[in-house]
C-alpha cells in the first residue's frame, strides 16, 4: 500500500478556512475560498493545498492566491519537527534576502482549526521540474532548448548561492543542541539512524557513519541549510527564471556545503551525463560548472565537497528507508546500499 501525506475533504477545508480568515482579515466581508486543489507532484511530508481567497475590505475587492501547508501528523518522514522554523526561515528570507521564496502570510498554532498547526503563504505561479514523470524524460524542461535550459541552470545555481549570503547571525533560532556547523547536521542524521533502528536494525547505515566520521572534512564553512536543494523544489517562469525556492521543511545552520553537495548529486542523478533516468539534458551545467558558479556568487569555497556528496548519499538513504517503511514497500537490498554508501 502506498502511503501519502494526510488528505481531507476540500469542501470542508474551504468552509474552515473561510471561518478562520474572518478572524484574520479585520473588517472584511464576503470572504470566499475557491479552487482548492492538491498540487501536482506535491511533497511527501506535508499536506499542501492550493486555494484562492476573495474578500471585500475598505470598499475594495481583494483576491489572493494562497497555499496552506499543514504540519504532519501520522505521516512523519523526519524525526525532527521543524515546522515553526521553516515558517520563520521563509519569513526572514522574504523580508531580508535576495532568495526568492513565497511570502508567508499567516501562521496558526491552534490545532483545533485544521487538526494541526498550519501556515498560509502566497501562491506563486510557474512551472516545476517534477520527478514523476522524470523531467529529463518528458515535459516542459525535456522539450526546452539547450539555451533555455542554460538559463534555468544559471538561475537555479544563483539562488542556491544566494542562500549562503544570508547572515547566520539572523538565524540563531535554528541552532540545535549540537550547536551549528557540520556537527548539527551530523547529529541530526545520527539520530535519524537511531530512529530508523526503532523499526529495524540498520547495520549498513551504522557502518557508513563510521566510514564518514573517519574521513571527517577539514573545511566546514558556516551557512544556512535549505535541506532539499534541487531544481525540483524550484518554480520557474516562462523565461526559465526562478520564481520561488520551495520546501524549507528541514533547515539548519549545518554549513554551506550541504546544499551544494545535494544539488550536484541530484543533478547528476536526474539529468547529468551519468543520469540513472537515462536522459542527459544538454545545456544544464556540469558539476564543475555548478561548483564554480556557486563559489563566484556565494563567495565561499567548495573545497572538500566530495565528502559532503558522500554524506548526501547517506542522507538520501536514510530518507529512502523511512519512506519505504511508511509505504510498506521494500527498500534497496543490503548489497546495493553498501555500494551506494561505499562500505564493505
């Protein structure tokens, strides 16, 4: 059985949102919520619903495209609850950076409204390179010209690099019990492994942790971690320019190189010359080109990136094991996992 994030009756959700908005829009009349829909290719950890809000206020009619993102209940992909933090990160980025994010509008802590905490952000309009079906095999990016893909790639890497220009001093609320830097991300995935072992032993993951720790990198530049850095979490306009950087559900102050490593690893997997999807997209930058552009715009060195790419494979494997458990489907066999994680 395939498990997905919680879903609900959208007509009932509309009625609840109308009632809730009446308390948020002072003096508004004629509040209506229309065109509710679950987005195509939505994420696997949060229930996310698109809608349009309409109201009259101060003698004028208003309309706002919105997205409601609801804190997960039973379907939890990650051990850490960072729901409040993702809202705060997006709010800070929207107000104080050049990173293009959807503007957060309201946060609701009371679970009585929708069954759990939620927040509403503005809805951006554009296109997303989806994973199912794989964007390298079909769809608008597959059908684009190499020059258009080049524009998309440059814009995506520029946004990735601009994340590293956000002062970490403004993000102190992300500091974890293990502190900041690589130690914070390491602690998160060490605990992730222990969490997975509550369901089944994970000898390969344990061996991989030993191997990675023995090769601990010397270069650990500070920086904000987006958490799922890929073009599939970016929205683009018709000119192939970034409209929004999305899905901030696992942010941290773990360091600058985690997102770059994730971005490069996913790029090679999805559309690079070694793509496992069997499709190379001409115009998308190579790993080396991505690193060079990221360093140029972000102003930080990517020295030692190879270790972070190995750590990326470890992180992805942890997430894959967890999703396999939630869906009731087998994960990759032990031999394949050992090859992926480079452990004997």
